[in-house]
C-alpha cells in the first residue's frame, strides 16, 4: 500500500466550482505540504502544516485553503476554481525528527475549464 | 530573492556519464536535495547533502560546495530508465524547500 495517497487522481471541473483535494498518509509524519507543478516551473508551495494545529501559507496560497483534520490527513480546497489553477497537485510529508526528506503522493491532475 | 538554477534539458548516451549542475541563492541553508521525477509521476528522493563533498550511492553521486552555492548530480552507466527530470531543492532557514524547475534528461541508445 502507498504511504501517501491522494484523491482524486484526476479531476475536470468548471470555473467557479468548489473543489477539494484530499491527502492521507500512513508514515506517521508530523509535517504535510501541498504543492502545485506547472510545465517548465518548479514545484511551488501552496500551504504547509507542521502539526495538526499549525497551518502556514506558502508561496502561492491565494485562491486556496487547507484543513488538517488529523495528523494523517491534509485537504486542499479551491473555493472558486479558475482556469489558471489547472495544474498537477502534489501532497508531501516529512518527519521533523529526521532531516526533512519529503515523501510525495502520486499527484492529482486538475483541469479547470 | 531565492533562486535555484539548473539547465532545462540535457541529452546523454546510454552507458555514458552525465553531470547535472545546480546553483543556488537562498536565505539560509539547511541542506540540498536531489529528486528524480518521471513524467506525470511523483518526485522520488535521490540524495541529500548538508556538508561539503561528495556523497555516493550506487550509480548516482551528489556533490556540494556551500561556499560556491553549487551542487551537481553525477549519473554513471546511464540506462534508458534514467530518462526523467532531476529536481534540485534547497532547504532554507525556515526549513522550507526551494525548488529548481528541473532538468529533463534524455537518454539516447
């Protein structure tokens, strides 16, 4: 079984719709991250959480919100999707007691029409 | 600002050696990571350097010079399956990873 899972794996939606992407992990890590990846650009951090009560904005948080429901679950929401949010979204986890190597989920390909 | 530079694309021959360079300017330094990413898939960890010098792991080696803000990933005995993007990332003073755009490596028979 995968250590970091993301649902859905693919999603096509329309402008203005609310979308939630979910991430779960069985690694027991305390830190979780949401990134987006666009062609020709590096991974860009949207939000990160160092524990259940800690949520922080990343480089590109506008238009997104997150919820850390439990240590193992971290959800990303697009309140009103727009076409330039079309991208590949990755969830990642790391262990603060280690050197913070990040482990990635398989990704969610989101298309906003 | 923070910046990670690496070549956009490189081509190499099966069985050969290739070196992928990465230069960085970041606010603080808490280590440099190399990840491999096949098209459409998740990045996977290759190496971590926090001290100057060479770290060797099988066919892959990674080098770091903190004074020069420079690292390279060396891939030996290239195989077709090594065709992928290679991502350089630096952990800054806030323990956040700053990512380069990646180097797409094309292996030719």
